[in-house]
C-alpha cells in the first residue's frame, strides 16, 4: 500500500490520580475518519468504583511512506473501522 497511520497529536486530560495496585480499565474507539486523518478516543477508569482517571484522544494521519505527506485513506482501510459516537 505504501502508506500507513502515524500519530499527529496526542491529548490527555488527567482527572484524578491512580495509585499502585489500582486495576484500570481502558476503553478506546474511533470517533471519526476523514479524508486523511482519524480521531481515536480513550477513557481510563478505576475498576473498583468506575471513577474516571483520564480521558485522551489521538489524531492519526495517513501518510505516504515515500513522501512523508498526507495521503487519502483508502476506502478498504477506512471500512475496517466502526465509528462510535463520543461517550
């Protein structure tokens, strides 16, 4: 294919601290796919009480390996991802 996803931007909002021994649950979903980028969101919560530890997002860019520039996400790649509305 000659192209693939690379991280363009990360954003993390820490809400409360986690401590050693906490069991954490991490949810992730694809929030959107555009012509050459895709937004993935994450939520980290504490298993014992469901408290939200952090929320995050990553903007992925589809880039040509040859040129290093953005290129269109092929339909056969985009169709592999289910878009989930933000929680």
